[in-house]
């Protein structure tokens, strides 16, 4: 029987790296996915785009975990669905929440689209949240101090159904 396949969003940070490790240890076929969403910021020392530094860290972690890492370029989608509306809201005196917009308009839909192309059964992130027993309702993380449900409150039951959050417990 083939192991279930999961595409894990890996930023190079601790949370997403631990999520990938947990899923690998639980017997999933894990593929790491670094998402390039923004390239306008440069590293002050090297002059390179900052996302390249983050990707190098993610590549190193994926190598240590023995999993492949792909890079997904969502910069156009991020600019269209998050950055442009953010500036529009600010110009109208409205304070947007770009993290919420990124999650429900870019990260989860486009990551799932990429996962399906790879034949993956699930996507996963390092968010601190849980789901109910049916897997369709968002719950706060067990550790209330780390809860991130407020960033994901716009996800649909369908989104939650194919998403895993291995560090929320």
C-alpha cells in the first residue's frame, strides 16, 4: 500500500520544518514546497533577494530530512490578491490583514493546486491550529499562546478537509 503524499509549505522556519518532520515520522511521503511570494526586498549584505536566503535554509532542512523541495512562484498571485488590495484598503483608511488574505487567497488554493498536480493527497503547513474530528472545522491550537486560528478563519471546510496541521496539538 502506497503511503499518502503530502505537500508541505516550508518557509525555512522552525514551525514548517517541524511539521515536515512530524509528517515524515508518521509515514507520509513528504514533498517540501517553498513558496516565493515577494522578491522586492534585498539582503543588505549580499544584495540578493531575501527570499533566496529563506529558500536556501528550506533546501538545507529538506536535505537533512531526506525529502525533495520544490519552489513555487506565487509572486504574481500574491501581488494581485494581497498587495494591491492592501494598498487600496490603506488609501481608503481601512486596515487590512494581509496574512489572512494570503492564506485564503494565495497559499491554500495555489498550494492545493500544485499538490494535485503532484498527485498529493494533502497539503500541510506549520500553523498552530487544530481541526475537529470530522476535519472540516477550525479549532484553536492546544497551546493558546501559539494559536494561529485567526490567520486561517476564512478557510472553507473544503480547504480544511485536505489540509494538515501537525503541530497544533
